[in-house]
C-alpha cells in the first residue's frame, strides 16, 4: 500500500459512480483477473483467441471503471497487432529470424547507424556488410531508391531488398527476397 493512501479508490483506479465504492479486495481481485487475462493474450499463438481474451478483459475493465487498466490494455492490444498483423515490423523480424535459411552464409549483425540513414537490418554475407530494406508491400522504385541511398551513404557494394513483389528493375548487386520466401522459411 502506498504511504498515505488508504484505498485503491483514492488512487482513482476504480471510480465508476454506477458501482459506488468498490472494496479494496474486489479491486485487487478484478485487477488480478485482468492481469491473468492479459497474460493469456500475450501467450497465445492464435489471433482469434487473443482478440477474444482482449474483448473479455475490456468488458471487465470497463465495468469496473478501471482507468489504469486502459493503458495496460492499449499496450497489450498493440502487442497483439504487432504479433498477428503482418506489418513492416513483422516482416523485419521474420527476415532477421530466417535470413540464414534463405541466403546461405548470411547472418544478421549489429552496425552503427547514422540517425538519418537507418536500414531495417544489416547482414554479413561473404565478408561484406549489406543494408536491408524491408517493405510489406511491393518493392517499388521508391523503396529501391531508399536502399540505394543506404548503399551510397555507407559505401556498400551490395544490398538486400525485401517485399511482396519486385516491381522495380534492380541492379545485379541487390538481392531480392519475397515475403513469401520469408513466410515459407518460417514454416520449415
């Protein structure tokens, strides 16, 4: 208990007038149930199950008038979106996890970046350091220009382009990896 705070109501965590003052024990029980549900959300590998758990947690949190819960719920919902909705961050992670399966001898490395020129990843391949540009849509001319800018800035001879489909003509020193290749490698 915080010094000088006698009940959770004083912290205004549960302040829904419809329910009146809720005892500390009930508040703690509700928070415990909500924490358990959110833990289940984060541990499931099933998108529909995750959203079902989140819906249940939302109902309980709303009924209890738990303002602090909203912040926690938002963070967990963000994580569910990141985990299950295939955005650019998802494919960046998938690339890093599976690049060795796709390009023999290639490994993800850490590299010091300039704050104005930050590729999505760096890899080492055949003694060279290569920047990687990942797109969750087609790898088009604009994406190619971005990768070429990294290659010029960091003085690299090669680069890796990742996207749904290749829609720009790329030079021979750029290797294209499709999102399907990444997804297939993940399921091997």
